[in-house]
C-alpha cells in the first residue's frame, strides 16, 4: 500500500483528481488530494497565495503522516513538489511529475513557459493591470487546457472550475534546489504527448535538468487526470512500486 498525496496546478483544485483518487483508492492505497491556498475550499486572498504558502501547505500535510509519502504533482505543482523535496527529502519516498514543471535551480515556471515557443497557454492568459493575478477564458480552457477531451458534457462540467483568479507570484518564484537534497529523491516523469500548455519540446528540455528513475509517455493533452484517468493511474501505480 502506498501513501499518495496529489497536488494540483494553476487554476486547479482537489476536484480535478476525483477520478484519480477513486481509482487509486481501489488498489488499497492511502490517497489525499489537497486544495492549495487560494484554490477550491482553501480560500485565501490573492496576496497570500505564493509559492511559499503552497510549499508550506504540502509540508504541513506530510508532517502529519506516519510514513513516507509519494508526491504526485501536476503542471505548476511540479515546481511545488520539487521545493518540498528540497525541504524535507527524508519524508518523501518518491516524486511523480504529471505533465509538470521541472525547474533547474534558479529557474521559474514563468521563465520556462516563456521559453516554450509553441506553448499556447501563456499567450492566451489575461493578466491583471497590477500583474498580481491572471485569468483564462472558457475558450482557452476548452481548446488549450482540455484539448483532448471531446465529450461535451464532460467539458461542460469541468470548464467552470477553471474560471477564477490565479495568483501570479508562484509562477515567478525561483526554484532553489540542490543535488544533495532534492537530487537524492527518486523521480518519475509522465509526459503528455499532445500537451499545449507545456509542450513535448519543453518537457524534453526540462528532463535534461535532473536524472529521472523512469520516464513515461501518455497520449494525452495537459490533463490526463481528466481525459484518461485510468491510463494515468496505471502509470502512477507502476511508478509507485
């Protein structure tokens, strides 16, 4: 049995892992999906939604566990779980990245996305005048974030969840990672071959920064957790053993 904590990315929440939680739990795993500050039921003012508060929320969830945990991070959460592993490597069994940001030390999620010439999310993101938060349109959610989901009823249920203000500070926070701490934790990466947010080209470049224990590829867009949850769970189970 594995103790798995699922961490969502930008414009996300624990809600996006509903199918994954149910499927992973069927294998007798202990599974927790967190709401980060400013997301889902964890309400917080924009000014308090930072990479530091994201990381602290995950560390607090780990510290109440009696055993090591497996952290699964999707999208922006790749940067979050990386920083958590730098802080408490002894409490983490392994990291599993799902179409996720994988920064080298000193890099930011925003900088990585800016370097992604084919990425379609950043050019379609609407920033506030003071740059403290950003929003996405329904069209962007449907065609960029959830581009491989064709079931319209499924899309109609998912889209409204994304239409809120996402704090920008976490995108601009520099990763502070070392080979001694972060580098010592087992790492697995699940690539998404039709990803329009973090394109396969960017995923490939990020994977050059750190040694992975194994790399998987799913035929999906940026949200395999919603488009092909069973296939994703099969890979998570393989990476967990």
